[in-house]
């Protein structure tokens, strides 16, 4: 295609076309990430259980501890000899051979913030691992019709790009996912012409780019919009009506799980989700922060969680995706081993970063095991604990990324992805 000579007026017109004609660009400017394909066919689904799920009542029960520690729930045997989990996770128990529970986790934080799970750090403006994937694919010059990093859930809990900048933010589809794809009024030929016009426009405005690269990130948003509009891949990936009704029923109301599976199957390398908890009592806080009535609240939440996780893992297995897709499920901390420690609460567990769990599945990992242990009352790990950096090192290795890779921060200083690049060796 020959690109015509463009006057300044024509260039400005092309700029107006980019903003007015490609409405998806507007969405992506606010919420997008640089488009790129999967690396080596590997991908990750991270499920963030916001609020701090209780390790003592889910995956690390202590039936021999005093009553004020062991709580109300009883352990049940899984299909892995010697591996016991909560009685309120019966579907998990049927497929324990497909996951590993990391029981000797230790976290840094005291509150409810997500950076440690996404980046391995609480402070320092470090990028989420999805943003790292976006950056590395952009540097390699690879592209795809779907963004490399998608988040499903409340935008308050998304992992941020840190010093990598807005071009590597997670794409949050919201209600506009079904509008993806090009308008039938615009032909592929017309889109091709617009692409060439935008190239010329980009060359002009790059000369006037600001130091922080805001305009460069805007270029990537427009570029991604074009990629997503020229095929139906993006729209189809979010279209749950393409799934059999029976399978949708198996997943239950938490549609984030089945959407995540569709996205990784379509080629998105990183999907993170914060599932909503449907139909739970208001006093249960909607998430996993159970300072009051921990047992009543977990009884209302765990059945749907159990169902969705079971559906996701069995679905990935049945589709032959288990080795390619790693699943990690965790929260930002555990809960106090002793019940009712916080003044003014009733039958709850408080914040407890000293111990907790991480759930790993797929990824070609060695599953069907519990890794590590806590002491008899669940208060702290026995021996050297694992941290979120170790889990992220495991995820990076699954994606084919050396966790000691360096990326330049805002000042140009090279920064390691992780300070501790040691993976969870028992699952590797």
C-alpha cells in the first residue's frame, strides 16, 4: 500500500481519526496494556482472594490443637493419601492430585493491599508480573490481537505497572468487552489505510514526545485497538455464550473463572481475577476478611469457591491445558490461629501475615502434595518459610522468564524482577 504525502493538516486529521474513529482506543488509553502473544505457549491464571483467607479453616486444619485454635471445621481425606483439607471443600478433595498446597507461606504486610502478591514487594513502585510480561513482549516486538495482561474484577485490586508505565497496565474489560471487534461499517481495507496514516502521524508526534512517554503509551493503546478490531478473537474470547450451558453451570456464578480459562486458551499469557462472592451475608464483608463470624461466613463462601476451582482445574485438564496454564490462588495473608483475638469481635480471626497458604496447580508442576508445614497451632512456618517472591519466581520460570532479569526504572537504573529468585523447589 502506498502511503500518500501528508501535510500538517492531514496529519492532524489523521490524529482526529485515531481518536474519533477508533473508539476502542479511548477505552485502552485508560485501561490497556501493550499487545503481545504468549511465550512458549505458557500462561498464568492468578486468583486473588482479597481480604486474607483463613489457612486454618481451608487448607491447614489443626484437629489436635486446642478448641480455640482448631475452630469448628473438620478435616477430610482427599484423593491423595495423607493430604487433608477442610470438610467444606469436598470437590477439592476429589482432585487433590491436581494441586499443591504451600503451607509454609509468610507475608510481609499487615493490611489489605495487593502489591506483594503481584510484584513480590510492598513498596518501591515495582511492576506486577503481568506488566513485566507485557514489557518483555513489547521489547521483543511481538504482537497479538489480545492484550498480554487482563484483569477481571474490582479495579481496586488490580496489579499496577509500577515504573514500567501506563502502556503496561492491565486491560480491564468491564462492560465493554462485548463491543470489541471492528464495526461492520469499516472494512479491513479501510482499517489498513488508517494504520498507514497513523504510522505517519506517530512519526511526527514522536518528535514532540514528553519525557515520561505518555504519548508513546497512547501510541500503544491505538495500536492495540487496531489489532483487536481487525479480528473477532478479542470479542469471542469474552463471549461466554459460546460455552455449552452445561459447562457454564459447572463453574457456577463466578464467571471470572471460566472467562479466565477462555482468555488463556485464546492466547492471553497473564489473567488475574478477584472473584466476587455472591449471596453471602452482609456481615461477611463480601470477601475474605472475617474478623467476625469466620465459620458462618466461610460456610457461605466456600461452596461456590470449591465449585469454581474444581471446574477450572478439571476443565483445563480435560482440554489438555494443564501443563501450559499455571494456576495460583492466594490472599495477602492468613488469619490468626486463635479465634476471637480482636477486641469487639465475635468468633472471628484477625490479620496474620506470619503464616498462610498458596495454592498451585497446572504449569507442569509436581502436584498432589502439601509443601512445608506450620507448627501445631498454625502460628508460624516450621523451618525456612516461602514468601510471595518464591511463588512469583516459580511463575516467572513457568513463563520462561529468568526472575533475575533486570528492567530499567524511571531513572534508568537496572532493577531485578525479584530479590529472591528461588522458586518453590518441591513443585518444579
